[in-house]
């Protein structure tokens, strides 16, 4: 489904198709940070600003800029973050036996 980035909720992903009526300065900034057509983008937060991740880059975008990014929403179930018993040690959780 094709829509503006602002139509996605936190946790949803889409593929950037193009930019709508974006000022040259903002277009250069987004493309230099890796927001390009064909790149998968995930919405991490929608309020008070949009926080998105594209590959290894996280960006905070205001509502107007996010509305100018047109994406093809990826359908499907939201995936839960994967973890295993070893990841618990990273957070200092001690297993009990």
C-alpha cells in the first residue's frame, strides 16, 4: 500500500518510493543520510517527532518532512525482537536453575 511515511505506526516498515514536493535542501540532507528510493525504512516512534531507522541510520523527522516521504508499506506480521538465553547476560539477568 502506497502512502506517506506519516501513515505508518511505530514498528511498521516500508520501502521508500520517492519524495513529494521536498525542498532541495531537505532532499540533499535526507539522501546524504541514506534515505533513498528503494531503501527499507522502519518507524520507531511517531510522537513528538518521527524517529525512523534506515539500515544503520536513525533519524528524527518533523511531521512535515515525514509527510513528504512516500513509501510502500510492507504488509505482514510485526516481528518481535529475537533473543536467546545468552542475550539475558548482556542485561545482567542471572538465570536461575
